[in-house]
């Protein structure tokens, strides 16, 4: 790679890091339970070689009963070792990855089209993408998976083009890492296998070694799935949504062509229509994720200019008959599949990689269109399009950085207040025998472990999780001095502290001395109240 290109990519990488860390406080406004779980498990693995439940070098993290993929915690161990267990060290991995992500996008785009301009433009678009940085700014495995999917796709094309041992090892290594980074990696593995079979049939290439290696990787991963039996995946499956069964029953009661109301027929309709929404301007340009932790109405994932150039790029791909056009179309189309197969709607985290082929298509469309314009109009056209895109990009970043963290619904979605609770607990730990903590907001136990840097050796001996609920999550009921259940003052032991939500304390004003009731507020929004029982 020429030194000039390397220098440009380094600059783009620094731009990406800038957008990952600028106004890191207060965006996002808090530190969530999943982040704490990845961090504490990294801390536990560092000190004991075991996860929080005492499993040695686990291939899944039991965590809340959702059996998280473990790679984010393993890769966070060096950050926790150097900086200690804190919010910055847990988010450090994604900060580092944000530097390399544009480089991965460049490699993939260049391998697809052998065009340096397309690669540079695609890398730049990803470096300033609000959609990507919403996730890069928190300790979420989706960002790690998106980086790995990009590298894996790059090595996959190289292996299809030339099946050398170097290309095979590179591809299978990144594929294994991808599979253990985030659950949607399964679908990409199946896609790579299916496309390789089709590629061999159509082009009669000698890629048998690639197909065999893919089979072995998928088999190994499938065995690990059978061993751990992650029930959380079952609870996310489309057919397990209670609303799905209710909808079918309603259709049958209302009458009509009953044969059309078979669960499979309705499922196909729902999955197809839901899948297509991920390519709509409502999802990509306007609303994003339905979960306010990952999106907000009006917070664009891409700009309207990028949305238009997405389709311009696809048009030129067909017109120019690019060699890898069908691979690219297939990769783009299947990217949201893990989200559309789940009952949750409009998920950015499960479709994050989708923004990569979108950026590449935009870059290809922009380059192809501007190349076709007459020379005397080219500079003006590029300038006008760039200014329009920059205008919409500034609007999106302005909303995300200055308005999103101040919205009350955002503070509640992030389950803010646990950091402040733990400051109180740290200062008063020796004064009280029991801390009753509500379970109404998130998973309180993991915040106590994380912020208290609770010794993993001690916790592993008492770790216990209840059975999964309808969402696939279990609960920790108690450990050490902590009981995770709101207990009214009349039932609490003397010398204890009750920590509840604002709603918990409503209606019991007669039981408490309000002079001893303190409120935990985040950005002026009351989240918790603390009551000391003497």
C-alpha cells in the first residue's frame, strides 16, 4: 500500500477516534448494565481466569442468563489490567477499534472494486457516521462484530479469488473471532458458506479447501452452542413473541381465508416486510433504533445525501457489471437478517454492519457519478454535494451531542443513577448491615460488582442466578450485604438502607421520615431515592 494512502487512512482513523471520544461525558449519559457485565467479567478473568460464575475460560458469558459472546471481555482484559476496572477501561476497546475501522472499510472497498478513491471515500464516511459512533461510544459488542465482519468479508473475497493457506488462515481466524463476538455472526457464517457453494458451482473454481474449512469452523461453533444452550436466543426468536400468536388468533376469529393464517405464512410476511424496513428512509435517515439507548426520533444514522447515493451506487454496480456485484448485493441484503428474524423491531445493534456496505455503495455511486460529469462541471458538483452532505451531518451530530443526552426518556432508557448510588454505598458501607436495592431499574447487582470492584474470588463462591423469565433473563437476588428487592421501611431491618426508584416510594409517605429521604437525580431527573432505617 502506498505511503500516501497509509497517511490518509491514519488521518481518517484519527477523525474516527475524535468522533468516538468528543464530549464523551455526557454522551452517552450513563454506563449501562451490559457494559458493566463485560467489564466485570474482564476483571474476573484477569484475576482468576474465570467468569463471574466461576467458569474457567468460558466460551459464553452466563451474565444475566443471556449467554453473551465472550470476545469483548477477553479483549478488554489488557485495558482493565492497565487502567483498572472503570468506565473508560471497559470502553477502551471500542475507542481503539474506531481507529482501525476505516482501514478495514478501505480494504474491503478496494478489494471489491480496485478503486482507491472509492475506498478512501467509504472509509471517510464510516469515520464520521453517527450510526456507527452511537455504538462505538459505548462498550457494546456490536461494534467489535462490525469491525470483524468487515475484515472477514475482505479476507473472504481474497480467499475466493486465490485460495492460498495465508488467505484461508486469515479468513478463518477472523471468522472464528466474529462468531465469538456477537450472535449475528452465525448468519454471516452461513452466508459465506452458501455463497462459496454457489460460487464453486457457477465458476467451477477450486475452492474446496475454503468450503471444508468453513464447515469445520461452523461445526466447532455449533458444538459450543449445544454445550452452553443459550436460552436468550430462543426468547428473541420471531416465533416466540407472544404478540405473534395473538395476532394469528385474532385473524382466525375475524374470519376470512383461514388457510392464509398458518403461522409460517404470517411469519414469512412479517419477516419480509420487517426486513425491508431496514432499507427505508424512516429507519436509516429519520428514526434509527426504537430503543432510546441506541437511537432517537430525528437522530439520523446516515444523511439523506448518503441515502440517495446508496441507490446511485447500486445502479452503477449493475451498469458497470462489477465482478463482485452479486456478492456485494447479497452482503448488503442479508446484513439486517438477524434483526428481522427477531421479534424486536428496528434494531441498530443487530444491523450495525449494514452501515458498512451502505457507505461503500455511497462512495462507489459518488465516484461513478462525478467521474461521468463533464470536466467543467465536476468541481462545482462535488463541492455542492459535499456541502449538502456536510450540512445534514452537522445537524445529526448536533442533535446527538447536545440534545439527545438531555432528553428525559434518554436518561430513563440508560437506567442512570447507579454510579451515584455506588458513591453513597462506598462512603457508607461500614455503617450499615444491609442495603435493599430495587430491581425495578435494570440489573442492580452488576453495578454493585462493577463500581465496588468486588473481589471476583469472593463473588464466585456466592454467585447464583434465578431461572430465565419470558425475555430470557435471570436475576441475582442477593450477595454480600446487598438484597435486590425493594423493602418497605416497616419490613426492613434496623441499621439498613433502602434504595428504590421514585415509583417505589410513592404511596408510603406515612411510613417514612421525609427528612431522611435523599434523591438521586441525573441531569435534574430524579431516578432513585435513598432511605436510611435507624
